[in-house]
C-alpha cells in the first residue's frame, strides 16, 4: 500500500484526510479557510492546494475508493463487478467492513 500512497494526488490525499475526519467538503473548506467550491476544486485536481504534506497510509477501503474513482466507476457498478451490493461497497470504502479479496481482484 505504501507505493499506492506515493502516487496519490494532492486532491486524493485531501479527500482521504477529510473522510477520515468524517467531514463534508463544506466543513473541510471551513477548516482550510476557503470556500466549498474552492476546496472541491482541490479534491478534483482542478487547482493545487497551497501545500499538502499529508501522506496518509491508505487503508484497503480507502485504496478501493481512490481506485474506483480513477476507473470512473460508481459504487453500484463496482458492486456488480464483484457481486456485492452498493451499500456493502459504501461501508467497505468507509473502512467499516473488509471485503478485500473480491475487491482487489476486481480493481487490479
């Protein structure tokens, strides 16, 4: 997982940090003292944040979330690929449950 962490974009690192804190984009924007739209542009990679030293060690569910986003899949589409319902994918991406084997094979 450490190699995957090195390849995270600044926006992906921000998203992982925000999700770990249980924040909305609006709350994270407030913490960074910027508008929600401006913060969202950081997460989407449209603008670079001023400085992102954050390098979280990815949990498996977080890696799957990033990989699913990069592949342009919805939770429902990923669920179809691996034979799981959307709610299970959602809980896995929040690191509430572990369904590692199926997801790693599906997301390669």
